[in-house]
C-alpha cells in the first residue's frame, strides 16, 4: 500500500469513526436521530452547547472530508471551484435581503418561482437560478423543477433569526471590502499592523470615515448598520458557541455577589446568559452609548427583565480607548474586543482595564486563538492537535477563525492572534498571563496583575 493510499484510508477512517460518535450523541437525544437536511423543525441539539467529544467529531468530519476531496480531485478542478466560491455569499445576500426564507414559509412544501417573483419583486428566472445554486450547496431545497422550499439550513435565514442580520453584515460590507484586498494590501500606509482602523472598501472608495464608526451611529446609515450588527452578534455567538464560557469557566467559584464587567459587550448577549445561569453575580455592561441604550431599553426588558427588576445589571457607557471601566470588579470580560484593534490600541484598552483592577481582579479575553497549519511536537502546541493525517488545526473543521482573521483585516485593519501575541500585549499593558482556557472553538486568555 502506497503512502498516498494509506493517507486516503486514514482520512476515510477518521470520517467513519467520527460519524459513529455523532450518531451515538444523537441517539441519546429526545429526538434520537440525525436530522435530514430537508427537515425544517429544529432538533433538540440545535441550540444546546456541544460537548467537547461531539464538537471534535464534527470538526474532524468537516476537516477530513475537505482534505480528502482536495487530495483526490484534479488540482485545477479544486482551484477553479475555490476561485468561484464568492458567488455563494452573493446569492445568500439576495436571499436575505429579499426575505426569500420568509416568503417560502407560506408554503412549506414548496413555492414556484413565479409566485416567489410576485412576492419578492425579483425577476422569475433570475431568482430561480440564484436559488438553484444555493440548493446545490444545500441551502434551500428544490422540491420539483422551479419549485423551492426551505430546509434545515435556509430556515436559519428567516428575518426573525439573528443570523439573517449577521448574514447581511458578512455579505454586504465584509464581502465588498474583501473584494478589494489586493489593491489595499498594495497601499503601504494601510498595510502595516499599526495603521488606523479602517475599512478596505471605505479607503479605496475615498470615504474618509473608518468603518468602525457605524458602531457609534455617527450617521443614519451608521446607526442602522450598528443596530444590525448588534443583533447579528446574537447569531454569531450561537453559531460559534461562545456560550461555552458560561459553562466551562468556574463562575461559581467567584462567590456570591462577585462582580463581572462586560467591557465592550454590545447588547450583552453573554452577560444575559450569565444573569440567567448565575443569579448571584452582579453584572456591569459597558459599551458605546448607542449600544448601551439599545440593550437597556430594547433587549434586556424583553429577554432578561428579572435582572433589571432585581438590580443585578448596571448599564454604563464607555469609550474603552479613553476611559477605565467600572472600578474594582472581580472579573473584566472582553469578548471579541482585542481582535478589533491594532496592537497599540489593544495595549490602550488593556491598560485602561488595568487601571480599574484591584489585586483580586482578573481579565478574561475570549476570542479565537489562531493555530498554525503545520504540525509540531505535542509538547510545543498550545492546543491539542488533530490526529494525523488531518491538518493539525483541523483544516476546514476550524476554518471560521481564519475567515474571521481576514474579516478583521479588511473591515478594521486588525487581526485574530496567536497565544504569544496575547501574552505580549498583556505584558505591554502591565498584565501577567495566567492561563489559557480551551473551549474547542474559541479560547479564553486569563490575565492577572503582576
């Protein structure tokens, strides 16, 4: 048996064994089956936190299937398909913008493109072609010729689902910016790691405002995008299972009445989950005024009113580049904050947090922590590496963190980072790295005072 043939068999065996793990987990659920892609009713496991064994099995299947396909296909075949991959998000943007999933909900068994045309205002033949591409990628289902229906994936894009807001963010400003990556990288002023936060599309098109001002609502359009982004982050947190921090970090060990400050927490998705799971915590939510106002007046009264009534949540605006957060909290929690900024600003943010800390305080930074695609001795790896011959970082099974790294590059001229980068930034701000918590997708970097 040749080495190459042995690699194919090994990848196939990884897929087979991981599939058995997935089936075993579903067999123990209240709906004891792996759902079909044609199902539109949610499965009980869809919103539950995936445990480490199941998460690893799914990542193994995704990574090994992609690596196996890339290995056996002609290289030109694979590369051409990759080059044309941008059409899928463009089609998804159409589906979300014109609320096609909502329209199809009126006829769960399928709607003809002529009726979709009438309800959406789109050209009949063109929407049919767009939906056929998406159905071929397993988003939507072509029930019969030119008759389309929702499926297990497209149902996630209903306008009531926060993922639709996230989808518009990714397929609008993110897609436009990424299309200009080559031109922008050639711009020496923009292309270095400590250049100002600026969207690639805005810089190339001559729009002077950095993209991040839409979080501040500096313009009507900015306010609209900021609100959309805030809702989208609810969907993002569910998709990447950011809520792992709720159950895998020992919050109970902090003690009754411990204070947790969510710095830059947006509308407070994680803070709300802390409030529901740990009712003895005293919570502080801090962000720019527009997001804090949205959280206080719209989101929390609907989603977590008991925390407001019981005075367990405090809403405070902050500019974390200029101000320190609420003083003397036990925990300062920053989720997806550091990755938004170049190094110099990250040091400012962490330094301002340090100003608020007391000797018992700790800082928790939850983000993706990038792994290299080359295998190293296990003793030298911060994370557990995938089994051979799979790429040690699980390849396509963990591609989201590398996609987000490019998103940060083009939207904010920032980056996802590796653990040595977090240690270096902490030291520059006067903080000591204490521990890395590995949640299987995101990680949690813990800092203490020296």
